[in-house]
C-alpha cells in the first residue's frame, strides 16, 4: 500500500479556506485544542476548547448565499468536550458541564439551532466522556460527581455512567425540554465511553499503570452488559443500573492474576467495523469485537502481536495511532506504519519530510481517508492506495469454462476462439444463430447500460471535468452552456451528461452520502433551470422526455408532478402513464415497509397525479386509449374516494397551462342516461366503440370528480349499469 498526505483544503472542497488557513496555519485564534472529522465537515476548537470553528463542504451554487449561517462560537462558557454526529445532518456539541447544543445542517447548507439540553442534574457535576448510541437515540456519558466536604475530611470524586433519551422524532422536529436520564453504571472509576456499533457501547477505564485493565460492552437491544477482566468475562442484565464494584468482585480470581499497566498506549474504537482495539507498548494488541451473524449477536476477544513494532515505553501514553477498517496505523516521528489486525503483519511504512511532525491523530469517519494528522502548521488527510495487483485473464487457456459465461458477448468470444482451432458444423450453426438474433435487434448498440451512463469519464479526464462542473472553485456557467448545446442538438444525451457530472462529483468529494447527494443533485437542478423551451430543440419530443427525466433526477419539490406536466404538455401520454405506475409502485413499497412499524405513511401523491392526467387526456380526446391503464391504478372504491377528494377538498390544484375546469374538459349535456349506442345500433367498429366509451367517460368521470366522500347509491348503480352496457359492446 502506498501512503501519502494531502492538505485538508486540497483533498476536501472546504468553504472558507482563507479562514481555515488563519485558524490552522497562522494560529490567529490560539493553538488548536481538538479536531473532529465528520462526513462533509471539519470541526475544531482553539484557546483551550473555548472557541469553535466549523468548515463545511458546500456546493458551488450555494457558496454565494449571503445569508449563510456558519457554526462559529467565539466564546464558550465551558470548554467543549466532544462533537457527536447524531444523524447525517444533525450534530451535538457537548461541553464539560454537560450542556448540549444540537445543530442541523439544512438543505441550503446553513447551520440551524435544533435545541438545547443539559445532561448533568447537579451544577457541580462534570462530564468526562460522552458518546451516542444511534439505534436507541441515547446519549451516554461518564459523569464525575463531587462528594460534599462535610461527609469526609476532604472533597472526593465519584463517577457513574448515565444515559439520556432523545425523542424518537428528534431528526424531524426541534428538541426542547429536559433530557430523561438514568444511571447505567454505579461506583465506577473514571472511564471512556465509545459506541462500538449503532446499538452497543464500549467502556474502558482510564489507564493507570498501577491498576489492571477492565473493559465492558453494553448491548442496548438485549439490555445485557459483558465485563472483561483478563481472559475471563461475566454477563449481567442492565435493568436499573449495575454496581461496578460488585460486578468486578465476581472476577476476583482474574483480577488477582492480572498484571497492571496493560494497554498503556490507549484504546481506539471503530464503530463501522464493530471492534475496540487495545494497544500495549510491547506490541500486543487486544481486539474486542461485537457483531451480528444471521441475527445472532456475538462478542469475541482475541490477541495479535505486531511484527517489528517499536514503541517507546516511557512515552507510551503519548503514542499517536489510529484504526482504519482492519488496519492499525502508528505515527512515530516522520514515519507512518500500517499493520494488519488479522495477523499483526506489517503492511507498509512511509517516511515523510524532516519537517513533518505530528501533534495529533484524528480518526476519520470517511472510507476515503485513513486518518487526519495535525501538525504545528497544517492539517493533513492521510490517504492510501492499494498497490496489490490481481491476476488478469488474458491468455485463452485462462478463460473460464463455458458454463460460467453468462453474457452473449463472452459466449461469442469463446466461439471465435474455438473457430480458430478448426471448422465445426455445430460451432458455425451457433455463430449463425447469434448473428441472426443481433440482426433482428434493429441495430441497437451492443453495450451495457452502465457503459452508456458512466465507463465515458476516464480517470485521466477527471481534472478537466472538475473544471467543467465548477469543482475547482469556479461556477457552473460552462456546465450550463454544454447542457443547452446538447439540448438543442442531441437532447437524449443531456441526462447522460448530468450523470457524468454526478459521477465526477462523487469521485472528487470524499465525504458523507448526505453531502455527496447535495453535490450530485445540484447538477440536475442546474440543468433543469438553464434549459430553453423544448420547441427550440431539433427533436422536441426527445427534449421533453429528457427534461422530465432531469426533473425526476433533481428531486426538487413536487418533482413527480412537474415531470408529469412536462410529459402531458408535449403529448407524451404513454410516458405520463408509465410515471403514474412508478409512483404507485413506490407507494406500495413504502406502505409495505411501514406496515409493521410505528411510523405512518405520508399521504399518497397518486390521486393528485391521476386527477391531472385524466383531465389532460380528456382535453386532448385520448382518454379512452388509456382508461384501462388508469383504472388499474384505482383498484378499489377507496381509491375512487381519494380521487374525488382531490377535486373537492383541494381546489388549489391547478395545472398551470392545463385547465381543470369540468366544463372545459368534458361535454356534459342534459341527458339523464348514458348514450352508449347510435340510432342504428351498436357496431363492431373500433372507432364506434371508442366513441361510445368516450361518451361514458364524459358522463361518469365528472361525477367522480364532483362527488363527496359519501358517494350516492344511485351513482354506484348507474356505474354498474354502465359497466354492464360496456360489456355488451363487441
């Protein structure tokens, strides 16, 4: 593996890079105290953690927002202890007095206050460490409490581990009120708490060279604690809290046999991998893992010995090291060494300039970076490149067997290879069949969908693409110009071009899925907004279809409705009905997922879209061609009621260019009956049948659109008679 360093502002598209240079490089606001890397953000404190600065990855189009609200706090009353990422866009700032500020990174890339709460119930209490258990929405912290002086000759400290519950809907509504807390662990020593998985907590006692090492894993799903003392462990139910001293006495034999001072290099936890790692200056590594296999929860502990590991025993507690997936990295002087956690083997060793001097190693929350290294004058992202090569099947004797060739193009390659060995009648017949099949495909391109969308952006061209789509600090003018040009000449390629921009953006922005999504959607949105009228294109129909797909890909507000109207305005009836089917399928999937959960599904958009579609198709006198498809989307009477409710209870629905007036859409005469036959009787002519069906629709559909939730019995009878009459039509 090749390991290299990159400055933070060059490997992440951080906004306010000038301020970042002042804070990190020039130390304008004091020495750096702590640094946190969260996906899409770098949070740091200065001046003994009393000044806070946040640097974010913001899309180019939003960087000129003059109402931008940055998360900078220049005077914290209590030093900041930790910055926790609760969701993809909500963080918690916890200070040592237990005060918590919740902040949300909104869709327009500004920080919005999301609530405040206090963890400690006593003003004299202090938070030592804090963590977040995602699955149960709980904050867990180690709290130091001072015993009153009158109870002893001098004031003493005692510790406990507590947990506080956040509301289940905290990610959708602001948090207010006190935090409901309870004690998890009594009579414990000072300890560090870290999430070892989204549903489990790892607790390690603060290292003391005169004491033995004790570790605990709390499973919040099964409410079980596992306490590790040496090679022995015990389990106990959490219930209303556990007395640590009583639990430790149950492992008295192991306590007596253990040697103190183990784990003198500290503990690191990797929540993504589900393990905690304890490093000793002797090179011994203890790995405590928590995992799930086929629904069964498993806990394990094992040891490995690092090969050729040199750690200074005198300064072991100052050792700079980190975890990344199944690797352990140690930073010593100007050298960075990587070891495998599977067998302890040394993977690589990299030396940097003589001026390189690491001050702090910050764990990374992104797979793109191994870790972050803070030096006296810069913050670097440590990245690695796997140089191991895989065997390439190039020679004919290494091709897989015939039964493994799952695509026709690979099958053709095998047949051509056999053909070169000599003539074979069966071989020639199979080649002829393939040729006939492909000739009947109408000249379609023989390439995969993935190739059509992405294998077009080469890695060597990424830098040019970054300039084109504004990732080098520019704007989107060039991107919009290309979109308009393609829209005029070859509109079918506009969506492909936007997808290429999305691909390049994802490759360039090594951050969270939430931030990558914002970077990606900005290109679809920009393409939609810059395109001219579809009639200006050389192929208006293809242009309208491409624009509708861009609207859907942009995921803007009411994107399904806007895309549907784009289809309808340009006469793309089949595409409009197909979009309704997709919306219906998505609705069914959402209802199925939420069937056994406490959450309720949002109101379906389908009745609104059906109302718009039926109206437009009737206006253009093509409703009879699609009535079967539309009615399949309303399989029961409740759907009809929802459909009518759209027209009666939501009069604000309008189609802009498309009128929704019943009189504009339908020809309603004074006849009390439903005219289904002509004077000379029914005929089998398709044209005559469509005319009869149109007459029925012009009469029945307005009744559905005007009825209330309580449909009159006469309407249902009339409808049933009408359906019976339709069946008589040849």
